[in-house]
C-alpha cells in the first residue's frame, strides 16, 4: 500500500488541478497575485 499512495495522491492532485484550469480559476489567482505584487512595490 505504501508504494501506491504517492500515485493515488498524484492522480487526485492532477485531477483537482485540471478541474481548476477548466473552471478558469487560474484567472482569479493571477489577478490576485498581480494585485499583491503591485501593492508590495507601491504601485497599486
């Protein structure tokens, strides 16, 4: 079972990542990241 667990977790994580990409969540994350970066350097 110990050798199967990493593969099961990898499959689950990849599935969640693909679901997020298909739902367009990357746009939200990118917008928030840009806002935080601009606030950090004092532009935003």
